[in-house]
């Protein structure tokens, strides 16, 4: 199973808003496979003025194409546009909370151990 988490610029701290993360970290079991930069990071929302919902969702869809083939993404919060984009490539979205872990390694471990409800 390939699991995605949204992480900060330190490449390990879980971010609150998925669409604003620096990287998407892809894990298989407890092994980090890849870090994919998020094009929306650093205010991509402000640099590209989106005029409508569909245009905004489509820009997120382009950003998440590299996550195709992954099974699930663990998120604290996800906006409607990003949610649509993630679902469009077949990713299952699972909400997590701060108590589930602060770092990607911790969250992945807890998820695989069945500790995340």
C-alpha cells in the first residue's frame, strides 16, 4: 500500500492544510519512497488568480498527477478543490488529528499499526 502525507519544508512535519504543503511524502509500508514538491506551496493560490472553482480544481489536479498509483492520503484538513483533485486520481482521503502524530514517520507508523480511527 502506498500512503501519502502532506509535509512541511523540513520534509517530515505534518502540515495542517494539505494544499499548502511543501511536499507530498510517499511511503510504502514504513519506508519513504519519494518526496514530491507541491506546486501550490508558497501561495500558489495568490500567484495564479483563479477565476472560478473549476479552474482552481484543475490547477490542483495538475499538481497531484504525480500521486497517481498511491492508495490513500492522510490529511488534517483539505480544501474542497484539493479534495476533488485527490479523489479524481483515485486517492482515498483519511482524516487524521494532531494526536495521531506530528511527524510523517510517526503518523505512518500509527496508521499501519491501526491506531488511527
